[in-house]
């Protein structure tokens, strides 16, 4: 039986941070590939990159291996508050909803609602970091680093431009978190009860990977338009091609077809499927470690 004794918010936050950084150090090159594919405009496979291997090969050959980690400073700085907020907000909102609905145990509908709310909460933390990351990952990027991106955005577009794409980011995180945590709850209930640490790790890896895959399947269209929106600078007097989420979704479908809404899906799901498992395993094991310290007799 999994140890569910509560811990103070600070422990939840730290466990989420450790889980997030662990995941990104392993999976980041796939995020670079995903962004490159999402940013190329065209239909029927017309574009510089025809797939994951082609993209990886061309980046390494033409730009050098280090380019696969271009912009990682922003995500590393982001991952701690992002993942910490994800798991901590999910736990805290779960408590709020259980009290509000007068139940003592989490249910799947509550897991979905809690995950969605945690996703909305998480969005406010991650938007500036995501914007910086997208601007650095673009092949045509002329920025010298994270600090240069921030300075130029503030100088040319204004401070509020750092929150460019907030609405699209909220859609992305609400949908992903609802799918992720909702599926984790359901899959865990179907797996054999964990009677030892090895079985618990296996269950977490399986449920987290499936949750990450489903969340990715649901939210990729929102991620595509978020990348387009955040990579479009704010220019005074100029109407941006990609601005709000739903019109951008319609525009991409009109110009490039429905399949374009799933550009970058394969590298994204390869990252966030296994990545979701890594997140859950590291988070739960870190929480168990903290419980051992906190509740030590």
C-alpha cells in the first residue's frame, strides 16, 4: 500500500522540482526537435525536417551536438517551479475539492478536475520561461542567450510581452494535466497492488507513461499553436498572424490541414510518455524519502 501521509507544502514543492529537473536532463533534445518541427510551416511533409531522425541528424551535422541543448537554461530554471507547482498544486487542489464535495478519497472525476486546475495554476509560472525557450530553439534565432532574449523582448515588445501566449499555455496545461492525472488514477486502480518498492516503481512508471501519452495526445494541437504564438514578436501596429488559440487552431487547419495540428507529436510523445513515467517515479520516491525524514520517530 502506497504511503499517503501528508507532507507540508515545502516538501511537495521540492519533490516536484527534483522530479522535473531529472526528467528534463534526460529528455530535452526531443523537446528541441519537437519545437523545430512545430515551427516549420507547410503541408504534406514539405519542410526542412521530415521526421525525428532527420531533424536530429541535421541539427547535429549542420549546427553541432550542443545545439540539441540550446535554450536548456530557461527550462532548467523553469522545471523546478513548473513541476513543483504541478504536483504541489495537484495535491493542494485535491484537498480543496475533497472538502468541497464532502468526500474523503479521490475519484477519477475529481482527479481530472484537480489536474485541470493544477494545470491552470502551473501556466502562470511557466509562460515567460516557455517564451524564452521557444525563441532560443528556433533555428533562425539571433539571440545570444536567455538574458538577451529577456532584454530584447522587454525593449522591443514591452514587459507584458513576456506573457505572450498565456491563453494558449493555459489550454495546453489544463488539457495535459487533466489527462495525465485522470489517467494515472484509473491505471493505478487497474494495476496489481504494490506490495514492495519494486512493484510500486513499476506501477508508477507504467501509469505515468500512459498518463503522459494520453495527455500529449489531447494537448498537442494547443502546443503547436502555443509555439507559433510565442515565436511571433509583438510589433506595434501589426496584427500578428497567430494571436489567440482557437483562431490559430482554425488558421493552421485551413492553411496546412488537420495533420499540421499534430506536428511534432512523435518527439513530444516520446518525451512526455516516458517522461511522464520518470516524473511520477522520481516524485513519489522523493516524497517517500521525505516522509521517512519527516515522520521519523
